[in-house]
């Protein structure tokens, strides 16, 4: 193929991440495709010399990986669970020992290491949830934006809709989710790591979709590391100790809380003594 013909045709071809995202909007096609692929892999492996346990493990892992980009938790469960459940019902793996059915749990532990549960398990940001952000928290072109705990990249995709000219980065503790985010968002820099260990000082906006319990820690980190004028954004859960500078609305009505550094406190910043007591089992009195 000549270079001219290739460059004319290539832009028309969807990139792998885009093709996957498009497939996942056509429910139940992604489930049918994932189950068929997992079964095809199982049958192919059984036709080779692979032992039964390996065929089951690899086909289950393939189904779980294909489930990651699904838009809701329920769909993810359906896509990932289809192969092992239909296998159990078919009796094709009757020779497997009972403990082998713990495999899905082991895969879940791989996808969701314990640390990821401490802040928030994986719930993705809906695609248009951050559309009001650029108006409420304007950023210059090329500004660096972080999705802290970026999951499979849904938040990064929503941030890109809001800030198409920003430099987008994501940090994710779960390895499979970080891989999925790289696939979904080839235009973003996704690193696998702990959002609390990474410095936020180079970012103009840090976006979070974590548990309410994580927000005081996020406020303390953002207060120490962001520069005046930078933003902290949180989907759904407010930082109760701060006064928001703006509140956006996701299309499903959930609030997007926006705080600009230097933050305005609604309650006094905790002193060292209070911080020590917060670290103990009982919160300080009067809160
Ligand atoms: C509610 S999900 C949000 C995902 C993504 N930000 C979005 O909005 O679509 C929270 C994500 O944070 C990740 N996470 C939790 N604790 C983390 C930590 N300490 N470091 C990095 N990622 C973490 C979880 O694995 C999960 O994928």
C-alpha cells in the first residue's frame, strides 16, 4: 500500500480503544462477544495439550479483562461471570476440584488489590458528568490535570470532553484497571501507583471520585501540594470542611464539587493535636 493511500485510509480506521468503547455502548453485544471469546479460548486450549485448570483459568481471565470497560458494575459482573457460570452449568469442568471455583475470587483480588478498596472500589464517572467543569473551573490550554484513582479511564474520558487541550494524567493502583485505562485513553499518561504517594504539585486540577472518608486526606494533601489558583474536584462527595467555589451537575444529577486553592474553610483546619487524635479510633469531641 502506498504511503498516500495508507494515510488516507488510516484516519478512517477506529483505534483499538475507540472500537472497544463503541462496542461497549451496544449492549448486550459486549457480553455475547466476551462469552464467545472466552468459550473459543477454552475450546482451543482443551484441543491443545493445556490441562483443564489452565484452560479454565485463562478463559475466565479473558472474560474478566473483557468486562473491565463495561459501563456499569452490573454489566461487568454479567460479562465476567458468563463464562465460569455457563461452564459450571455445562458440566464441562466436572473434573475440576472444588477449590478451583475460588479462582474467580483470586482474579477479583488481582483486579482489585486491597489498597484500592480502602479509598473506593471501581465505579466509573459517566461520560458527560464533567461537561460543566471548563466553565466553572477554567484552565489554560496545556494545563496538567490528574484523575487520582483513574480506574479504567472513564473519568479521564470525561475530563477530556471538558478540557480537550489539557495534558491528562491518571494514577491507578489496580494493574488490570491501569491497563484498561491505557487502552481506553491512549492520549493520556496513565501510571500504576498509589494516588497518596504521588505529588500533586505539578497539576492545575486534581479530580477525585473516591469514598467520602477519603476526602479529608485529599484536602490535606491538596492544601499542602497544590498552588494558589489550582483546583480540587470531587464527584458526588463534598469535602465537608471546605466551602466550594462551584458546584457542577452530572447528567444524572450528581454534584461535582469544586474547590480552589487557597481553600476556604467552613471549619477550622485541624491542629497537630487533633490530627493525632483523628488517627486514633475516636474522633475529637464537638465534630
Ligand atoms: C470510584 S473509582 C473511580 C474511577 C475513575 N476515577 C472514574 O471516575 O471513572 C475509584 C478508583 O480509585 C482506585 N483507587 C483506590 N485507592 C487508590 C489508591 N490508593 N491509589 C490509586 N488508585 C486507587 C480504585 O482502584 C478505583 O479504580
